[in-house]
C-alpha cells in the first residue's frame, strides 16, 4: 500500500497566520529541543514550488532546459519563476525568512 505523505502545515488553521516550529525531537536518542524557530525558506514553499527549485538547480538554472524536461513552454516556466520570486519577496517583507 502507498503511504500517505503528510505535509507540514505552514499556516494556523484558526487564523491563517504563519506557524513557527517550537519542538524538535530525535527518534534515535530521544533528545528534545524546545524554543521558537522560524521555518527555513524552502519549508515555507509548497511541494510544487520546492520541486521547481530542485529542477532549476538540476538544470543549472536553464529555464529553456527546464521547459524541455517538463514538456511545457518557456513562457510557462518563466511565469512560474516570476510568481515564485514575488512570493519570496512577499515573505521577506513579512519577515518570515
């Protein structure tokens, strides 16, 4: 059977504000670290955006190669990148990075 992949929630289900990490746990030695930690940038992006960044790096930043590998047009890849840049800039302005 396929295991259901659980996604890290990024926003509070009650008020939709960004969530922070407050506890880290080691399954091996059972060490716990408590505090308030900001999520790293990549964890603040959804699965599709993370996959895009991985593809971008693997294609050495070539949008033309990404379009070819994904079977979509160059303008579609460019638009996705522009939207991702805008999202990162917005997160930065909100001091979430």
